[in-house]
């Protein structure tokens, strides 16, 4: 089984699209679809008709999934995007930022 490079709770930087350069926290990862949901990024608006549950109706905004390749982990040192590699430390694999060499978890 391959290790996940991006996990729920990670701070990521958007590399392309309308939100390029913005940072956010990963709220959901969908590895089978190759998508990730980032809080406050790629927000989609859905116009809802009034119903019995929601008699007011209105515009519902929520973050939509985006491709995993459009985001990169934010370097713990300076917050800029970085790649991730795995190193064996104390018998455990830990994620390490390629740019700075800082460990991301563990």
C-alpha cells in the first residue's frame, strides 16, 4: 500500500486555477477519484428553491472537490509549496518537505 502524500488536516497551497496562490486546510481526501476538498477554496454556489425544511431558500455555498495535482503541501518553514518525500526515522516512515527538509508529521 502506498503512503498518502496529502492527508486530512494538512495545510496546502493551490497551484493553478481561480484560487491560485491561496492556502487552506484539507477537509476531505478522495484517493480513488484523485480529488481533495480544501476549506474555503474552489467554493461552488448552488441556488436552492424554498422547501419545507428551508422555507427561505437562497444561495448555498460550499467547497467543491478539486484535483490532487492542483495542490501542494505548504512548507512548514515558509508556507511556500513543496514536494513531499518519505524517510525512515525511528522505524517509522515520516513525510519530509523536499525544499526545507522539515518533517511534516511525527
